[in-house]
C-alpha cells in the first residue's frame, strides 16, 4: 500500500488571527498619526496663504506714514483681496485698523476633538526696523502636535 503525502492547503485559524491582530495594532497607531499630519498640513497651508496679505499690509504701512488706518480693508490701498475660503482658511481674515493684526477665526487645522484652530498674526513695528515681523502670540494654531510648531508661522 502506497502512502500519499498530503501537503498543507491553507492557513490555520491561529495564523489568520495573528495577522488580523497585527493589522489592528498597526491601524490603531497609524490613523491618529495620519490625522495629526493632515491637521499640521492645513495649519502650514493657512500660514502660507496669509503671506501675500502680510506683505501687502507691510507695504501699505510703509506707504501710509507708519499707520494701519488705511490698511484694514482687503482689496483697497494695495491690500491683497481674499474673497473665498479654502480648505486651509475656512473663514475670511479680518485686519485691525489700529494694530494691523490679521485674524482668522477658523482654519482647516483642528484639535483632536475636531475644533478648528484660530490664527492671529500681529505685526511688530519700530523705529529703524527694516522688516515687519509677525507674531502669532497665543493663537490656538500654535500647537506642536496638530498645528504649527514653535518657530513656525510666528509661533513662540
């Protein structure tokens, strides 16, 4: 009588359970990291989209005898005109006529709970200062995990 050698024809249940457990562990780590990454990307996008506005406000300030009075309305006096929201800036910015501060109430960057981060940029002006520097101060967008890291976009 001949013995027929049987070959393995599939995976055992325990092998499949181990693979599913490994995939579950990887997904539990990867999804929150991806969420943080996309939020940081939107925060950086908001900072980039405000660059033209910052430049035009600085030029208006220089041309307007060192005052922000005429530099608070977008689309006038050389101020860049933002007419639509984007995935990075979800509410149109406002400009202070006294301090020149740019305020964006909500950006595309969010907290873990889904609350939109705000961004306020305040210019510094001084006698003999060659460049206008912008500080984000206590903006909620200054969040090392979900927003801008220290040193980025004016964050302390």
